């Protein structure tokens, strides 16, 4: 039995001061670093996902609906796309990039960049299976968007999933609570 930690989208644009800031994003970044300092050896792999948009089409909008379309964020090469400075990136084993030319809410939609180029590496599900991972802990931003979809996809791929509520933050706290209920209903653990 092997466990992986999936750190979802702890990027500058999703933290305070970013173009799509989540209240508490910086604290989540620091909390994940503290968790890794104490528990890194509990994980076979530590994977971080990130939005890395080049031309995501209607995902970027001047009049966003905040469900599918959003203000521009996490553009490839921008400071907003970088991981938050409170996240200890030295403890990451892999980075999964997603959303190059389309919306992508799940880390399972991305690719593991071997040379930093789009589509040059394997998919997350294959990397996890190759490492004999059967359990994943999911943390990061935002509970009601990319954490939700990554956790749902992990369940769908057959992994045992735990979302650590102390290491996530929601855009809308009420939607975050509904997300926890939804995840429990499909067999994920919250806590």
C-alpha cells in the first residue's frame, strides 16, 4: 500500500493578491509546507498540480461567470502561475500542469512535465499506478473547484481518497462544506 499527496494549485494567482485570490490561500501554502516537514516520509510521491494557461479559450473572459469562465489567471511564464513562496517546492517529486489550451479543473487532466513542455510526459493516473499508489491525500486550492474535481477524479480512478480540511480553502465557504458532503457521498474521507 502506497500513498501520494496531491497538492492542488497553490499558485500566486489563487492566493491573496492574485487575480483569483482565495482567502486563506497563503496560510494553506504554509500549512502544507509544515505538513510536509512533519510527514514527507508518509508519502511515496508528492505531486503538485498547477494551472498553466496559454490560450484556454472561453475559460478567460472579461465578463466571467465564475463557474466555467474566469478573469485571466496563471498564464504560462507569469508570476501568478508560480507556486506561492510559502509552499516548500523542494519537497515536490512531480509537477502536473493543466489547462494549456482549455479549462482544466482536475490534476488528472494534466501532464507530468519532464522537460517543462506541454504534453511531454505521462498522465497523473499512470504515474500513480506505476508507483503502486492506492491512496491519495488531496490538499490545496480551491476546495470548491480544483480540489473537488481532483478528488472526484481520484475516486473515479479507484484510489482511496482523503481530503485534509485543514489544508484547503474554498472560494465560497458554504460551497466548500457542500463539496465535503459530496466527496463523502462518493466514498472519500474528509479529515
